[in-house]
């Protein structure tokens, strides 16, 4: 095999290996950007808490969800950042090439988790969190 063929062969091998490598710094950057946009997810009531679908699973749909608050975060900027990250992951993860259970990941919803009041104080600002169990974690009716 000539030098030119060896070069082409090793370029092809490098491309194939790169397709199977774990996420790179781009994934870390996307995670940091989403974290920066979400901030502290501060809330004073459940209506301010929302979920954001992030990533791409091998069978389609989101890989996970993050809780965020409309009190301090820009919904449009969050959706754009999540869409960019999903598009990047979609290019890296051709459907059917990654082992997966192919289960549907339902949106868990989000609630405003406020710390319990200390003796003689009023409840403070809480933080949006994903619901742990939708069947038992239901917001009270008012």
C-alpha cells in the first residue's frame, strides 16, 4: 500500500473512531451554557417552574430534563440553547447505533421547592426542581 493509501486509510479510521468517542468539550460547553442560562432557578411559586427537554436519546426524544424558573431565566434563550445542543447530539448519534432501551422519557414537571420556615421567619424564595414522583408530588389546589 502506498503512502497516499495509508494516509486515506488512517483518516477513515480516525473519522470512524471519532464517531464513537464520548462527548467532547462541546457537550461540556452546552451544559455550562444551559446552567448559566438557568442560573439559580429561584422561584416563589410552582407556576414559575418549568421543564426543559435536553439532549437526544438513541431512539429519539429527549435524553433528560432540567428544571428552570421563569422568574429569572429567558425562555427563548433556553429553548435555543437546548435546540443547538440537541442538533449537535443528533449529528453525533445516528439512530440505531447506540445501545438503548428505547423507552419514552415523560416530562416529570417541576415544582418550587421552598425551604421550611425557621422558627419565627417566613418562607423564603425556593428553587425549581424536577418532580420526583408525579403520582404523589401534586401541587395543592388553592
